[in-house]
């Protein structure tokens, strides 16, 4: 593998989410997508033609490609750990869509294998690297809301069976609103408050069977294997607390709610499933007045974490969205799931250090390598 110039990237998995990754990575001069692989070789070839990628094939073709330094793992959650482990075994660094795995054991094994091989694991979401969360973190650090105390988050929809042509994996183990959307919210909260200490939760499943609503398979029934509603309470090591709702059962769409309250003010952070948006702050009063905090950073999109890892590989510096962070978020999600099932408070055994801020002047579209 070359040690200079743009970092070669290969994809395993070319489903819906690959479009936005490919659109963004093609605009970052410090990375170069060289091959796409998928269990459906025709789909990989179609995506390669659409996005101007020079080669396509199977996952084995991606792992064997000599120019691939980072494998972008966009497979379904149930095989995230397996595919990432295969990439590590092939000598490749890995950027994985969230979650890092569906259970703690597989995630820990993956990180141990990467450490032994001297390779990197990065885990989505990289939305926290965008101006939204970064602006909020800087404002909190300078004391704009006083001492951070608590958070309130809401993510409720009717469910992805409304829009996804193949939604089954989103209602299988490793899916549901907690594991599909929870990583965005928990990762944002960990960026703000630090590591989670313990959690409590309740959950329910509204229907044992759902039906595909769109596409060629419209009308096809499928089983629901996970809770479709979770309400969770968390206490962080810092002493801060949060309450969160994750639901695929709500006809009322309400997503992207992240409110952080401190001793002096409450801040509203943009949807953690996006990279930017207004950061708003209000202080106590009968008729609260809102002010917008000036955004910091360059807006980009999915793939920002891949770029950060690529630049870190060349510089020898740590990347930001690490496997350790991805594991702590997974550990928290599994703990919430366990708490909902048992009715008991569950201590989160893992921890994670303070997450670095993105430098204010970092431009993803600048050629630096």
C-alpha cells in the first residue's frame, strides 16, 4: 500500500446508503474510491458506473485489491462484525456503518484483532464531526449554558417500512429504533457529556408482523424481532442525566430533538442524523427568547469520518470516530435493551475518554495529502 497521496477506499455493501457516501467521498481529494463490492455483483457494477468508480465485484475482490487501504463496510448490521473482521484479516483498515456489531463479544473481538494487526477501526455516525454538534460542543465548553445538567431527545416515526423497499433488516436483531437510530443520539450525548455510567429503560413491540409499503415487494409481510418503542434514562459518569424516546410506532413524525439543559440556559442541537443546522439557545423567562449560535466548521456529509481516518493514517495521528467510541455506544445500546427486557438498571461497563473536537479550519474538500 502507498504511504503518500490520496488514500484508497473500497466499499463492501452498495445498498441505499452507499449513494450519499459515494457522492461525498468523490468530492474529497484526499480519498480515492477504487472498487465497490456487494453480494449482488450487478448492483455493485451499477453503483460503480453511476459514481465513476473504476472497478466492482465481490467482497473478496475488494479485500484483494492492492490499492484499498480502508474498507467502508455498509452491509446489514447482522454481519458488520464478520465483514469488518475479514477486512482486518486482509490487512485493511475499516470504517463501519453503525452499529459496530450487534453484540459486545463480537465487537470486542474485532477491536482486539485490529489492535493486534496495527490497523484502525472507525464507526459511524460521523454526523458528530459536522458543524452542528461541533458548534454546540464549543458553545458548551465556553460556558454558554453553564454547567451541563441534562438532555431530552426524541426520535419517533411510523417506521422505515413506510419508505424502504427492503426494510426487514431494520426490524431484525441489530435493528429497531434503538439500534438503527439510537447510535446518532447516544453518540451525540457522549460527545457532549462523556461516557455513560448506567441506564434504565422500558420497551414494547406494537405488532409482531409488518408489511413492506413501497417498491416491487409492496404488500410482503415480515416478522418483527425487536422492540419498536424504547424509552431510556441514562446517567453519565459526569453526573449528567438524559431521557430518550426511540420509536417506530408513531404516526406523528418527531425526529432530531436534542435539548441540552445547563444551569444557565437550554440549548437545542440540530438533528444528530444530519451534519449541520442551527444551534439555538434560550435562557429562563416566561417568554423565552432564542438566539442562534454562529456555526463553526465546513458542512460536508457522510464519509467525513472516512476522510478523517484517511488523513489520520497518513499523519499517524488518532482519528476521532474510533472503534472505542463505537464500542461504548454499542455497550450503552445493548445495556438499554437489557434494561428494557429485565426492568432493572444496567451498569455500562465500558468507558471512553474525551472525544477531540474537529479543528475549526479543517476543510474536507482541501487536498492535504
